[in-house]
C-alpha cells in the first residue's frame, strides 16, 4: 500500500525533534476524485473541510494519477480509487516529499456519493485515543518495516519492543533497553554473532496530543566509520608510543638497555605473541632477548648464515611469512606458531616476531615494526660508535691498556675516593728491560708483540678494578685502588713470576723492572705519585733489572 523506494526515514540527519513538520497547515488534507468508468480525475482538494485554491493549484500540476501516485508515495493510486468507487473502503499509510521534507500520513479511501474521497492525516497529528492506538502503531510499523535504518518501537502501555527488519538483522534485542527520548544522538554498540557493531541512535516520542503513546528509536549503522575511527586512534597511540620509545632509546647508555626497551616496546606497540632479538657476535647470532612465551635456555647461539634469521641478515631486508609451515628454513619452537616477521637490524642482528594466527601481519604492522627496528639500529650504532670513540681516545690501540687521556680521568676518580674514604691507593711503574735492543734485533713488529704480551700477562695477575696505563714507549703504569704498599709489592712479585713462567712456556725472552709507591693523601697528586714511582723504577734498573723496587727516600739519592 505504499512505495518502499519512496520512503526516506525521518531524522536521518537527526536534526528534527518530532514527527511534526514545521508547516502545521498540512497536517490534514483531502483529495476528491471523480470516477467515470476507468477515467479518474482529481476534481477538488481541501484543508480542514474547505476548498483551498492554493492546494488545488498545487495538485493540479500532477494531472494524471500516475504522477500523483508517485508524488504522494502511494503505489497504484488508480486501483485504490477504483476499488473505493466500487464500495471497497481502504486504509493506507504513505510517505510523501510533496511538501519538502518527508512527511508520513495515514489515509482513508472511501466512496462519497459519486466521488471518491481520500482523507490524509499526518501521523504525528493523529489523536491517538485508546480505541485507535493499535491502529496507529500498526500503521507506523508498516511504514518503517522495510526502512533502510534500524527502528525500535516501544509502546507506552507495554514493556515489549518491536523491531523492524534492519534492527533484527543487526542483532538488536527485543528485551527492554534504553528508549528515553533524547535531544542529541548517541552512539551505542552491540555484540552480534561475535562481532561488535556500532550505531548512532536517536529516540523520540510519538505524540497523542500532549502525551506520548510510543517511543521510537532510529539507529544508523556506523560500524565501518566507528571501526575506522577506533583503528585510527589505535594507530595514533602506536605512533605516540613509538616516539616515546625512540626518545628512551636515544637516552640509553648500554646495549643491554636497548635490548630491554626494544622487546618491551614491541609488546606495547605491535601486540603479537612472541618476540626475539638476536645480535651478531663473530660468526654467530646470539639470542639476547625473548618474550616469556618462548623458553629461555640461557645464552643461545647459532650460525649467522643459517635459517630465517641468517637469510634476513644476509639479504638485509624484511621477510614476511604468512604461513611458517610453507617455509622449509623456518624452525618454529612450537606448532602453534603460524606466521612470522623477520627484520634486519643493519649488520648488528635480527628482530623476529611470531603470531599464532595465519597471515597476521598487515602493512601497518610491518611498517611499525620496521620503524621500531630502525630506531633500535640507530641506538646500537650510536652506542657502539661512542664506545669506539672512547676506546680510541682512552685506550691504547696496540695493547688495550688505558692511554694517558684515560689516566687523567681514572686517576682523578680514584684519588677522590681515597681522600673521601681514607683508603690506600698504590701505583706501579713498569718498564720492559732492554726494549730498544729487542726492537733493533727482532724488529718493531716483534717489539709490538712483546708490549702486548707483557700487558696480557699483567692482566692475568691484577684485579678487575685495577688499571694498566701505557705511559709511553715501553713504560706502563698500574693503578691499584684500595691496595696498600705491601699489597702492591706482593702483586709486583706475582707479575714478575708470571712473566718468567710464560717466557719459559712460550719461548719469549722479555723481562720487566717495576717501581712501586703509594698515594700520600691530601696534598699529594697523581704527578707526584708517578714521579716517585719513576724514581723507584730507575733504582730497580740500577740494581740489575728484572726486579721491583719500593720507593724510599733513599731511592732518590
């Protein structure tokens, strides 16, 4: 009885506040037709029971019933009028755009003498008396049954809800839920068949004069746009976290800090099941960090030329495995692991993440993982470059001992500790005996070997807290924090013994002479301490070399 394609639901933009159109004059009108056999002619149009020239002029533009039927939103108006002329009374509902915005009418078609009269009453203007309440509800339901939005109706005389076709398909419940009229639209979500759907809804009252007889909720499916918004918010949050991690990585002082930040950030940003960070050491890749999802058996290493990680490192590009089982080189720890992502960290190592789902990594996941890996690569490069600069600045490249630059910094720290805590601090000066003769007879390369060999022997004896410094040429200093002069003398003897033993075992002819002194406390300094150790060294050489001498005032005479 109404044209489905002509229906446009009210409040599509949720701008109107009720079903009443602003122009209240068109709440009621009548059309009168003359029927002569199959010829149907519109002869009059009235408002409030009176002929209206303006209205007649308006409808006269629709000269034939076909155009008038389309304008009123009534399917096959001719048949309805013809049936009425034969005494068949008809009630119908329609939606028309004839007056601008869509308006909804209930109409009665009946024979009136030799004419047929159709009386239209706008739905919102009906006097919904108790006797007509069911008729009005049924008529409105008929209008909105196939509407392109979800419609929920609650009759004020009942707690039950009526749903139109779209509402049922969307998964709205017939159980009671929020149906309070609202001034503003609102977003609601519902779970249906394991999927979350989002709707923008608006609730109004159908009026019975000054009181409502039904609440109607119109709901437009905005799932796609809402999901897009939520995904955008998630992406923005991930980007924000990525910037935060990048800042933290830029402040990291050690690679161990970088490893921890990397894996923690991966869990927060990428949100997959397993993460592994493998770093190149020599010819191997060493597993530095894994998530708790993978058993950690300690320091695990494997050839950097093998497996997925090896290929990633060799090719220097990201590898994506939508289905791990189809990659013969992949060796997953668990059959639950279905897809993987492997990203190179420059030449430093490989980052891998694994999912228990097939084809789990989309382009955004890959891009975020690559950005994160790039920040980590930069952090490792920065730390290693700084370490290399430090090594070149503070360490002797030949022997690995501290350089004179390193001496100034290290000795200042240890003297400050000695003064603050009143702890002893001793110093040795060591010289390779007849080193010029070794260079001249064996060559400078052999001389370089002897220097490195001596430092290596010294490090076999001293503690981790002690430092060897190359003072110049074949002379070395050894700073011994917390060691009194007696302990330094004992350590000096062990150094001589170690050199003698290694000389016999390795057929290396090299001996050293050692001068020993101690820091004298407040008023003393590193220059004075070195000077005294130098005097003691010369005294040892004057006594025959290959020996040690503790500084005494008489040693300077």
